[in-house]
C-alpha cells in the first residue's frame, strides 16, 4: 500500500505543478519549460498520427469483417452498425490510445527523466531551488492531455471511415446509410466517455512514467528495468481504467 500512496501523492503534486506551469506559461521563469513544451509537441502529438491511423484501420477492418456475415445473415443493418460504431467510440479507440501512450510516450518520458537523474540534472535543479516536477514534467502533463484528445478523435474518425468503406466495398451497407445510423445512434455522451477514458489513462500513464523516471537509482542498468516496469504498469492501469469506467457507466 505504501508505493500506491506515494504514487497518489506524487499525482497530486504533479497536478499542482502542471497548473502552476500553465499559470506562469508566458513568464521568463518558465522559458526552458516552455521551449521544452513546443519542442516535444510534434513528436508527442503529430508524429504518432500515421501509426495510429494504421492501428485504427486495422481495427475497423477486423470489426467490419466479423460483422459482415451477421449483417448478411440476419439483415439487421442498423443494430449492428450501431454496435460497430459504439464499440469503436466507447471502447476500442480509448483502449488503443491508452496502450499506445503507455508503450510510446510514457516510456519515452520515463527514460528521459531517468537519464536526467543519472546525469544529476535533477540534483542540480534541487540545489538551485527549482522544482524538477514543474521544470521537467509539467510541460509533458499538458502534452499528454493534448495528445490523447487529438489522437483519440483522429483514431475514432479514421476507424469509422474505414469501417464504412469496408462495408460499402463488400456491398453490405452503403456509406451513406452507415453514417446516417452513426449520426442517429451516437451522441455527445459517447464521445465524452471516449475522451474521459483517454484523459484518465493519460494522467495515470504520466504519473507512473514520471514517478518511475525520477525514482531511478544511480545505475545505468536501471534504465532497462525502468522501461519494462513503466510499460507493464502503465498498460495494466490503462486496462483497469477501461474496465472500471465501463462498469460504472454501463
């Protein structure tokens, strides 16, 4: 229980420092952190888009093919289209983004912070009275939040588009009918659930990555252990968030 309490306490600290970073974003005191934010914006938010598109298309193709036989056999176009769209928006897209952020962005942050610790950059910041969390981690907090929102919306849109094209190509459901059913059956609550899961996953992954990175010991070999621990714990937490939120909103 003690490690869990420490991580939760660190999460509260991180949230406070992220808000302070946002409040002082335009001041000279956050010049380096602000540059870090802009420098990491492209690799964190925009670079993953092609890979996310590949995952989304693959997911949509699998779902569409699996549903194709049922559509043809039962002639239940609207309920099954609703099922595909709901599965993508409410479950698969948030889970995919959470796992992706855990295995890519979270791991990258943890290793970066671990390297700072081994180079004693963190000790230098503490010596000068500068908060390492605000200086090194807070910019990533907002990058994580921005990235999961952008990637989730992108993933959802690409997956739905791919599903509609696959079903139209197989002459099961015309594209126009697919989007008509989606528009009628999906509401803002479904999209809100999607983004809520993604933001909770981002906060959890950020906390674990930052906590593990700043807790690395004075051995370079710890970076490999750090990578495995961060990725494993982050993916597990993302799956738990998906299950818990789904149960609570069922």
